[in-house]
């Protein structure tokens, strides 16, 4: 008998290529590991939420998960259709469940799917919990399962609409009527994912016009490489914004936990800018106070806002498995990461691309400014900052050598002529430049065979030279 693959959990759970390693057998193994985790925690008889995205076979993988949980005596709330990740996360709290399993690969390429897990707060499970689940995953012979029809008949699996409770909470956090009656023309790029249909539903009935592109199900994700809200995946949306004369482009990724913004001129506002803009809105326009939690790849503008408004800024490793626990610990106002995922006080500690876009629209309402003007207001407050990122694939067998070359770098080297003052190895290798000149982060993906090089500097002419020097340090240039 062939040895079964070892399943390794990344920042949110497990992702793999459909039919290669992401098979029904391996999904059931993961579900059995999660069931064992629930029972180990002493949560027998409690509920678990199970949902899915619009990728190939996602609804059937979700059904397989429900069958395994039910066979282990765990009660399941199974979503009645594709459901955004933040809505599934909120359902955990609403149903007083002990966690969730979400079948989604989020922003990954079309051939992938994933097994995302959540804790009783609706947030990412911490690294220790992920390791425990991983350790409890058995071989196929250790998997319990029962037919879905029987599980439903026995009341172990119940189908439900998770949107209703989520929408009621959103109404408490955002003045939807103000956006609805602002007279905006809003273009939505749902990236063929779970965000499709949500903004027309939330904002219908007023003078604001909401139009969507890429809003239906298409698991091959045409017109983009992957449903990740960065260029070039969003270039069609940016062009369409100009062609249709929209005031703003609001983007959600494949499972709608990440967001992106395009301005009225068809220019992309990068993830660090949007994170800082939404924090600026909460602090300045709403007058709210509370800690900011950011990953070490999320930029210096947040630190400057923290000093201006007198709120602490906490920096974590990359991933919501670090951000979510820190948000809970500090009762944070906002938490987020460079990938475009941001979480907000009053909601669950989970990335929410729907709520984030609504807050940005309310920023426009409250100030009467368009996105380009809001960005300028931010720069007037904290100074202009420029960012970009390069993702580079390389053969997995070279990983150790590449990592060793990066680890050998020392303070005093230069990136784009900027001198490195110190190196932070909390998560990857962050080269911090002298005199507040910015930083360059070299980091290995936890879910894919690639290296990511990020930078933030004060001079736009230095962005590409710094990124190229990041690749040079890794020996990939």
C-alpha cells in the first residue's frame, strides 16, 4: 500500500492542488484531525460551522467534511451555498460554535483548494493549535464518516443561511443608508468569488449605483492569474472603472476576506495605503481609539498614525494566526496584514473584505472626497510612502541554499543605496534602513514554493532598485 502524504498546515490551514494532493481522501483526513482536536479540547456535543467558496467541487468537499464531523458525534451547521469567509467566521460567534472549517483556497491559483480552520472567536487558530490539529490527522484507515442524508436526518448536520446574522451586525458598524444615498457610482470586482452579489444586496434602493464585474462562478478565474486583489489581476477592473466613470473600484478576493481599492482615475491603491487609510478613517473621522495590530510587512504609516493619535501599535509575524490572537489580547481597534486583509473591532477577529470596503465607502461619504483625494489627505498627515512586492518562484530543492544566503546578510549592506541599520528575523528577514528610510522584507511563503520580497520607502524611484537588491541578496538575481 502506498504511503499517504503528510499534510502540513500553513498560516490558515492546508492548501493543495486539486486531484494531486487535495483529494477527497485527504480532505476527510483533515476533517478527522479537526474532529479529534475538538474532542481533545473537551468540546464534545458542541457545534462547528462548515462552509465553502466557489472553486471546483468546493461544495462537495464541504459535504465530505460534514460527513466526517457528524460521524464523530460533532454537530454541524453547513452553509446552504458559497459563503464569504468573514460571514462564516461571524456565524461561529452567532451560533456559539467552537470553530469552523472553510473549504477555500482564498487567493491561490485556480488549480488549488484549501481547508481553512477557525477558533471559537471566529478568528485564525494560533500556531500551537494548528500544530495540534496537524498532529491528529490520521491515515485514511482512521477516518470515520457517515452519509450526509443520514447525518441530516439524525439532526447532526443542519443547513443554514449565514448571511442574515452577519448583515445585522454590519448594520451596527456602518451607516449603510448614508452610502446607499450618497449618489456614488461604485464598481465591484468580485474576482469570480464569494463577494459577488453582496454589495448590490447591501446598497440597493438609494441613489448610489452599484455595478459588478466577475461576479458569477467561474473556477478558472478568467482575465486574472488568480483571485488576489493586486495587479495585474485587477487590471480589467481598473480599466472598467475609467470606462464606466465610476467613483471607486471596490475589490474582494476569491473568498471575500481581502479587499482592494482602485481610485476614480483607474489607479490601484496598494494594500499598505488602504490599511493606513482605513485606520486613519477610524481614528480621525470616527474619533475611535484603540490599539493597531499589524504584521511586520504592513508598513510604517501605521506607526506614524499611532504616534499622532496616541494609540499603541503592535507588530506580529505574517498571518492572521498571529494577528487574531493579538487583537483579542489587546482589544484592538483594527488589525491587518499586507495581503489586503483587515479586521475591525465590533466584528470577529477575521479579515473582512466586505466590511472593509463598506468602511472605505463611508470614508468617502463622511469627507466628500474621492479615493485619490483621501490618499493625498493621508500623505499630508504622515508623509508619502511607496511600496511594492515581487513574488518569485524557485525550485523547492534550492530553498535551504536561498535561505542560507539571505541569513548571511549583515547590517551595513545597501539596498538601492539605502544602508541597512538592523535586521529583524521575527518572520523572514526584514532589512530596516537607517534614518527611517524604510525597509525591505525577504520572506518565504508558507503555502507555496516561492519567495516574496516586499519594500516600503520614501522615494518612488527607489522601490524597484530595493526590490531587485532583495532578490540579489537571496541569490535569485
